[in-house]
C-alpha cells in the first residue's frame, strides 16, 4: 500500500479499551491484510499480517484464555 492508501484505512480499537490510554493496539482491515499499530503512536510503525494468519492468532487467544 502506498502512503495515501494507508491514510485512508479505518482503524478500530477494542471495546475493552478505555479512553485513559494504556496498552492498546488498533487494527485496520484491508483487502488482503490486517494492519496493526500502537494506539499511543498512531503515526509510528505499523505491522501487516495476512488475514488468515491474523484470524488464526485471534482464535488462538480465545483458546488460551479458556485454559487459564
């Protein structure tokens, strides 16, 4: 993606995140990847994961939580 396309992404934050800051990430789904950034440094670096890898990661989080 070029800079203009990145600027047009719609970023989402978890409903569990409050407005007081803290340890939060934001995600922005694109056609083939999911972009991830630190909510405190929105202009900073971003990661991009293939959709399948991201969905596998999120599904794994739910399974791990049930084991604790």
